[in-house]
C-alpha cells in the first residue's frame, strides 16, 4: 500500500466559533478510512468526506467490543501545524491492536496518511491558547457475525475535531475520586489496551 486516495467533498462545512467549540462536538470536512480483509491485509486507504458510517446490526464490535482507539493533538506553532508525538501514539495503537488480536497497521504509512489529512484540514486547527485539533484514530471489527471469534474484517478511521478545554469550566482544577478497590489496568491486562 503506497497511496492514499482523496475524495473531494461536494461542499465544505462552515468553521465553528472557536470561542464556543467545547470538546468533541464539531468535526472537520474529511476523515481517513482504511479497510482490512483477512488474506488481503490493510487496503483501500482514502481520505473521504466526513460522514456517518454504516455497520451491520450483527457487527462484531457492537456485540463483542473488539475495538481500539487512540487520541493525540495537533497545534499551531506560528504558521506551522505540528502533531504531538504522532509515531508514539500510532505505536501505542498497535500495542492495543496486539493485545486485542487486531491486525496491526504500518506505522509509517498511517503517519504519512495522518500528515496528508492534517495538511488538507490545516484551516481547522485553532490558533488560540488552550485549543487544538484533536485526532482520534480508531479500529473496529467490521464482521456482521454473531459468534465468539476475532474479526476477519476491520475498519480504521481517523477523525478530527477542533477542541478547547475538555471540561466546560475550562482549565480550572477538577475534583476526582481515587479508587483503591477496583483496578482498570493491571500489567498485561486488557486495561493496558
């Protein structure tokens, strides 16, 4: 796989008011999509207009949860747009894939595809302090099959969202509860993914 097809949108969206964007509610004009098929590997890489995705009601991820995601951000530095540690995040996505028996991606290829997507969507990267373009790569089993097994087909997407502070009240300290009885992630456990 060496190229990423680009499918141009018929119409681009109006950019949101950056002073009111919040977190994860607005999405850019385009997203990255790639398909995995057993025997063929990852293929059909393309940057396409952002839209809903269609899955079977018997989708393996809906019923068995075979999905992973990662999160990273792009920022403005003067006239440039930079992505914070993208290769580390893609490697961590692959580590999650390994744990959940999902086919791993070619990190260099996905990194290049991400850079292409960010170049196309550079005008969506907010310029204000405390704002960024949130990058959400995710992979899920796409099989329409009710049965306990790992998937044979997968989809990978990268969607982008201009964001401000995660919490509505901004960057002020937040209250948290520290749990000392229940543990989400243990060494070698599923919570590591």
